[in-house]
C-alpha cells in the first residue's frame, strides 16, 4: 500500500485522513508538526481590548 504524501495534502485532507486512520501515528505527527509551525491567530492583552483593535484582528483573520 502506498503511503499518502502528507506535505501535499491540504489541512482538511490531512485532518480527514487522521480521523479515518487513527492508528497512523506518522500522519498524526505530520499534522501536529504542521500546526505547531504556524503563528497564533491573535494574542490580545486585556488592556488592548478596544473595539478598534478587535476590528483590526477580525479583518486580519478574514484575509487569511
């Protein structure tokens, strides 16, 4: 059986593969490694919770 090429899979494809093949540790580690190398979406300190700042964060997320 041919092994899937995890780097070529989209996030959704890899996630679906993992859910269907829960015993495949290599796939699980490939997914965790991929996710751990991404920056956090947003880190907002409590003093930065202004309406203007929240709108900036929302726009940034929507453009991804």
